């Protein structure tokens, strides 16, 4: 495919601003879907004042699921949401064909936008990855948010690559899961704020929002959404940095616990084990992660509970 494609039709729907929760996928202990737990979870997220919900992102454990189950989860999520907030559907896969299949299904099911990480494991070149997104754009008419996640894909699209895809109409947003805040800043500057750029990992959320990011999609918005909304409001709406710093001072310890293993290369708590344990403590039961990710070790529970209480949540005993 040519890398000079320019005739992709403009996407009609606009992307959200604010805090987007990556909804979880509930499972039974045997690994089968527990869809009965999905609506209470989504109801809770919406009650926490999120601006959008993204099923089947990393927190939705899409990589451990078959395609048909992904479609079932998305349909159930859209039904549970019932149009109350936009749905940004995760439709990533290892091939362009399967990604397009999931993306077309999501559009037909009623998703408002798509969140798509570059093909994982196969490590296509940047040029090949760009063609992947062009082909997706040709197949759907709703906006595409490119999920920029180098550690889990091995693909590092540069600012120039991303801005070119935006100018061509192949993408309308980027979830920047990169530990360098300047990657958000550079992309916003290169596209003059026209490309929707979201802070995609909590360690850069404060700086990213200060640079003018359009929103935040990561662990904290998915586990303690109301607290994330307060930070977004202080920075992006009210413009009160002193208030924002006080809020971040209470959120940062939770971020450090959640990503302790991720940032250290193995030692500490797994981010998703923390998330599901936290949600089980303060919201409707969501169950445990799919193996090989295991429930949060007991040694971290007291610390996690204290951090959640400090953020104003009522912590429930283990059910």
C-alpha cells in the first residue's frame, strides 16, 4: 500500500475530552466470561463521573481472549453503558485482517471510537505499522485512537509518523503510554493541538495534562476515577496548579505502587493485580486477573487499602 494515502474520509464523530476508564473484563475462576458482573462495574465507573469508557484496553485483558469473546464483551459493555458516555472500543489484534474484523464489528455494535495498539509480537516496521492504520481507517468511519505502547509492542512511532497519520486522516487521537512527558508535548505542538492526545500512563499524567493533553486513559482513571477527574478538573478546566499539586501528591503513591513491578523490571506489584484488587475493595466485585497474572499478594493489601482510604474511598473487607 502506498504511504501517501490522502483520501480517507473525515471521521464524523469527535473524540472525548477528560478522563477515560479502561473497563475490566470479569471472569469466573475457570477463565470463562462472567458478563453478569459487567454492568455493575460500568455503572460504578459512570457514577464516578468518567467522561468515557474503553472496553478491551489493557485492563480488559484482550490479549488473553479469543475474538468471539472480545465481541461478546464489547456488545455487553455497549449495552450496559446505554449511551451515557462514549465508548472507545479496543479492537487491536496481531494482524491487520483480524483488527479490521474487530473494528468493523465495534462500529456496527455502536462504539463511538476505536483504541488500537500496533500489532504486538510481530514487530512490523514503522512504515508497515502506518499502513496497518491506513487500512483500518479505510474500513471504518469512526475515529481511531492509536495506542502508543512501546514496551508491549516493540514499535516506536515517532512524532513525525504520528502527525503524518493524523494529517492523512488515518488516526484522530493518540494514547501516549510513554514515560517521557515531552513525547506528549511534542505531539501536541507538532499538530497544533488538533490531534487528540491522551496521557496513557499515570507517571506522566500530571505533566501531560499541564502540556495540554486532551485527557487521561490509564490505571488511576480506571481504578479511582473520581480522584482522576478531580486532577483533570484542577489542571485542564480550572487551571489551578496549587490545587492540582495537592491532588497529585495523594495520587502519586498509588501510581508508584501500581507500577512498581512495571518500572523496576519485575520487583514489586503487578499493575493489573493492583487494579483488580483495588476495584474489589471499593466497588462491585470484578474477580481476579487471568493467569499468568495472579491476584495481588497479601503483603500489598494493607498499603493499597490505606492509599484508597486517603483518597476518600470506603474500603470493603475481602468478600
